[in-house]
């Protein structure tokens, strides 16, 4: 394949759109991305499979926007990884419709010779789902695996925080430009991920989040990973798309069992019924790969993780009609090493779920500042997030 400048790959991806299956065929036919750029409209028409709109887009040879994107990434500190780059993961290059260009904030951990595990699930996470996602991600990270997710609220956020808590690397594949703070409550989490892994997107800086982007980015989450773990998912959850894509790619699919009475566990339970491996510990996932990647898996940590199973009791029901009774608030010494603001927030928390907006007013803090503090407290194991942007102190 002939090497082309980054601006040509950016141009090609913009012309055909994200998740298009046609770039590779065109590159093969015309001898590289520069060959596609140089092709005349008649040659493009004779290539077959291209629509009239696509031919018109490829016939526009202006590189101004593409060069502007490349320059913007350089100034913002984002890396552009293109299909012809030797660092482009082989695991991702081999999927259906690999991205022509990836925009990366941070450092993409090694992919092809490491165990990367995707963790996905509902945005309407329950306390059980939060604990399951956090413990699994922490265990995976402690054992040397890299956790991949989508930075959404709910299971995704818990998975990223769990990986950071475990001292490991994590990758967030997002459905907007790497400079877009979405969702807004994950601003601090985004920053921490960029320091301990990477924010990855096929959308250039300035691209706003759009509903159609998220199903498309799911193929990247599945493609980077050896296996996908579904923690909680309703019968129509988007995480089931990721699991389906993983299966189509020949990757492993795992699921955390949930209550048969919980709507957000219907999809995960159905996956188990249909053949997905049930997961209760990090070792349940890692035992599939220890023989293939022995140099990257810490066996002692994996065995320790196996002992940290989820509670034996059934997952708690968390409906509004039957809220769980509040736990008593034991007296605990103030954790060491907190800033004054973190101490104030920690002391304001208790076992009763509190709305983030109410806490912000109570503490006279800007919402973005409070969300950043909450992210830090969660990673340190001092706070827990609940559905509805509520928080409790963790004990």
C-alpha cells in the first residue's frame, strides 16, 4: 500500500463517511489512498459500487478542510492514526469497515499483543450493576488487561473508573470529536483516561455527539477487544449491538448474570441463554486468554480476583416504587490526602443518595467542579454514583 499524507485519509473518510466499507476496496484498486485521490470521476464511476453522491464527493479534490483538521490536531495535542500507519492495530484493521483515521487524545496502549476487554451495558445502571462493573474492571486492570468502553454514563463510566482504580489502562471510544466534553459529567474522567490510556474517535475535532454516531463506534469497541462483557442490558440496549458485532468478528462474548425480575438484566440474561459465558469474576474472563498472552496477565492478581466474587444474594431491586432502605452511616475517620474541597464533598455524603445538583447548591460549588471531585472520590473508592445523577459515600 502506498503511503499517503494524513490529509488524504481524512479527506477519504469525510467523502465516504464513517463506517463505510468502500475505502479498502478503492485503495486496493487504485494502489493507495493517493491513487484514490488522483482518480478521475470516470475512473471512480467505473470502479463500481459507488453511489452518485460518493463519486461527487470523491471528485472534489479540495484538501483545505482536511489540512485544517490535521493542523488543529497538532495544536491540540491529538494524534491521527491512519490505516497505513505501522502503529494502526492489526486487530482493528481486520474488522468490517475499519476507520480510515482515528483521532487519539492520550497514548493508545498496545493492542495486538495485549488482552483488551470491552465492558458495555446500560446507561440506567443499578447499584448491583455499578458494583459488578467496577469490581470486574478493577480486577481486569490489576491483572494486566486493558478495559475498553464508550465513556457513556452508567456501565461505561463505572468500567473506566474501575480500571483506573485498579491502576491499569483504559480506552474510551467516543461518538464525537475528542475535544467535545460529552457527556458533560465525565469531564474529569475524560482527562484521567487521557493520562492513563486514550480517548479514541473516528470523528475529527469539533464534531458534536449525534445519536447515529454511537452504534457506529460500537464496532471499534468490539474490534479492539478480544472479548466483550455485557454487565447490564435491557432487551433493546445498544450494548447488545456491541455484543453482536463482537460475535460476528469471532470474538468472545461474556455477560454478568442479573436478576430475572430486573428489566436492565433481560438482555444480559438472554445472551447467557444463547451461549455467552457467564462472568462472576475477572478470572472468568481472563482464563480464556492466559494461555495466549501469559506475558501480559499477572496470575497472582488473577487468582486474587477470583476470590472477590459478587455478593451471593440476588441483585437488589432498585425501582422507584421499592427503594432500598438506607444503610446506617458508621463513623469513619476522614481519609488522608484529600484536598479541602474533596474533604468537604466527602463529609457531605452519606448512605442516603443525594442529587448532584442539590449537593452543588449545598456546598456552593460549580457543578463541573463538583463532578470532577466526585470522579476522583469514585476512583479512590470513597463515593459511588447511582442512577439519576445521585451519589452516596462508599464504605
